[in-house]
C-alpha cells in the first residue's frame, strides 16, 4: 500500500526550505531597517503559515537568535583565502564584511535585548575571532599586515568606527584609512 504522504527526506527538505525562507525575510527586513515587522507579517512574506513559523521559531527571540547565529556563521565561513588571493587582501575583504555586518548586528542585538529578559544576548565574538585568526596570521606571516596588532584590537577599531554617526559615504573613507593603516 503506497502512501500519499511525502517521504521523510522530502518533508525534511521542505522544512529546511521553510526555515531558510523565514530567515531570508527576517534578514531582508533588518537590512531595510524593518525591525518592527510582526511575526504574522514575516510568515506572510515567507509564504508559510503561522504554525510553520512557530514550529521553527517559538517566539521572536528565537527567530532573532537564529538570524544572528546565521549571520555570524556566514561571517565565519567567509574567513578564507581564495585561490590566487593575497593573504592581506583576504583579511581586509573579510574585515570589511565584518564592518558591513555591524549595522545589521546592532539592529538584531538591540531587538534581542528587548526580548532577552534574564537570558541576555549570546556573544558570538569569540567564534568570529577564531575564524579570522588564521587569516590574520597568514597576512602577518606574508608581511602584508602589521604584526603589532591582535585581531581583538582590529575588531575594536572596526566597532569604534561603526559607532560613528554618519552616512555610509561619511564612514567609507574612515574605514578605508583604518584598513590602509593595517598594511605593513
């Protein structure tokens, strides 16, 4: 007797696609500054029902935590030296990605703080630092990046620049100056 229900692997793939769509909608909303988007609107835009949304993310906090974790995962996965790429260039490209991530991170974290209660906001800085250390070491070993700075210090510089009020056009020469200053 054949079953009309989808097989487990097919259902699993569909569930993963639903989760990915929900996260993509939330990511786009935060990229556009739409932090006040309701869970119902997220479900509607993702093309899923409320039950599917809540099965994946029991509440707004869980959605925000997953979004934050995915963004950090993407940042960590990007910490690679591509074929033919100089280590110093790979590091500066990755650091720029870190800088570009900060405004989205700030929105997500500020929203998480609203929903955090006693749990606080989990820090993922250590993961990003661990991912970037081989890049920094390779760039320093190649004498392309100064060897008197740690990745923690470089991250602190990036965060300090990201806190400056101003448009991207205003901040661009500041981050470029910082990246130029890292070169050996």
